[in-house]
C-alpha cells in the first residue's frame, strides 16, 4: 500500500494515515483510497469514497505540492483525516467501535452499503478470517454486477430490491444456496449499521412479513457403506499423490467427518494418547466463549494414516500433515487448503470412477457419510452433533433426509407388524 506520513495522537497512542489499498483494484484499474487507523498494533480501514491509480495517488497525496487539478482531491482527503483526528481527540477513551460510530455519522459513508462491505472485509482480513472475507467480497461483487451501480445506499435496499436481486441471481444460474450466502452478508451489515446508529431499525428489510433469506436445499452427499468399503479396500500405489489423497479422505471420514481445513490445522499438540482433540476453525472466531472441543478417536486405520504421512518433526507446534507451515499469511494458508482439497477431490473422483461408484465422491461426501451412517445405525442426534461440532441440533437432524429408501421401507413395514402377530395367533 502507498501511504502518507502518519498523524498521531501521542496521548492516546492512535495514529491515522491515508493509504491506497492496492490489494483490490477496480474495473478501471484504480484502487480505493482509505483512512487507516492504528491502535495498539491493530489496524482498521475506512473508505473515503475516492479512488486513484498508483500514479495519481503519488501526484495527489504523496507529492508535497500537487498540481492544481489534484489540489481539490488532496483537500478532501486532508479533511477526512482531520475529521478522524478530531474524533480521536474528542473521545474520552478510544475504541474502534466508538470511533466508527462517530466517524460514519453525518458523512458520505453513512448510507453506502458498498463502503460497509469494504470496511467489514478489511476487518475480517485483519482478523485472519480470509475465508469469510472472500464470501463478503463475492457478495459485494455480485451486487455490483447485478445492479450495475457504482454506489448503493442502505436506504435503497428494501424488500422489493432484495426480491429482485434474488430473482436476477437465479436467472443468471446461481443456486438458492449462493443467494442465501450473499443475502446473509447483507443482513449482517444491516445489523451492524443499526447497532452503530447508522441505519434506523424500521428500515430493516429482513424477517417475518419482509424479505426472508432462502434456505439452502438439503442435497444428499452421503454414499452407502458398501461404497465406502470399496474406497477403503482400494489399493493405491504406495507413497504417491493418489495414496495421499485417498488417505486424507479416509482420515476425514474416520475422524468425525473432519474437513480439510481442520485437518491442515492439526498440530502434534492435538494428539492426546489415543485421541485427537481440536476446535473447528469455522467456529474459532464466532464462538470465542465456551468453545467446544471435538474428540476423534485414533483407531488402527487412523494410526496407519498418521504413520504414513505425519511430519518427522514431532514438536507440539508443528503441523502433523505439512499441508501448512509456519510463517504463512492467512491468505496463503487458505490457498494451500484449497489446493489440498482440489487435489484430494481430483484423485478420489478418479478412484470412484474406477470402482464404478455412481455417486459423486468429494471431501464433503466424507463428512456427510460419517453423519448419515451413524444416524442410520441409531446413534442419537445429540451425540453426533457433539462429534461433528454442529452448533444447532437441527443441522444434525437435517441429515435424516439422506436415510436410504430400504431403511425407510423397513420402518414403514414396522407400522403393520400387528398383521404378522395376528396371523401367528390365528
């Protein structure tokens, strides 16, 4: 990022700077200019509503004496930074929440949903939640593409707008699941804006008798136990990528349907005697209080996989499977997890084709099969919920939709067992 000399409040330890965010360029090749506020080594970014190419930013902000055509832009940026400094000095105690509330009030940023998106994405990236940040970035990009607008205010997003947005998304081939993900992002930003006093509560467009976010369809991703047996008996050539891929799939299935991100994050400190204890990365930030540890037992088959692929460096802070390594940024970690998932899916699909398994087999299949098979065998939903780390029992119960027809048929026949008993008594 390009930035100017910082202005600092010595007493409160807060500094500000106008920077050019070169991480995300716009269609015209320019980058957004942002106000950066730093406090106790934490940085937050706030949009200014202005964007420049790197060369323009040099002339407007970095140059000591900008030319006449750039002078107005410089004055606007200086005004934004001065406003930030005045707010910081006026606050009895500095917090980012208090600063945000005062900075956004009575400013051009107040009504901008796009600005709210960009600020929230910056916050997520700073917290290392790059996967969630990516979802919000996709949602923002979708809104801009569907509406064709360079600016969108909160006041423009009402029930009719959201219904039209959903309809256009479906027309362009998006699934209801995708619509749900994107509109939940919008809902979160509305809630944030209401809490900050930026948007009035009566303007909230979500909820009963308003716009209701579509529920995702319960797609059956589990495969029968017989097909899982085929995968486990498949003989891959030793020490090949194919063997690594099928082993990672098996490990996921055997260890509570653990997803690849959580497998990648496993360290040797997570191994305790004959079990693996971990916290899902998905809930690490959203459930900071009372986080639930998940326990997966190390069976003979799990131990074989560990013996084949675990790192030779067994210190507690070393990653077990070396998908990740120390020193990576959150974005680099996410990239490695995505690549590992892609590789596993590529080879497991090939193996499934060889074995004539007619259902799609992916890393998702391992998790769904783990839950479905236990549930079909009579394991209580509450027990399965704890094994996989679902926050809501209803999420676990949704897997009942994947019960095979033969089991449904057996339960249906039980309803007329009295006929059999009647014949015997006759």
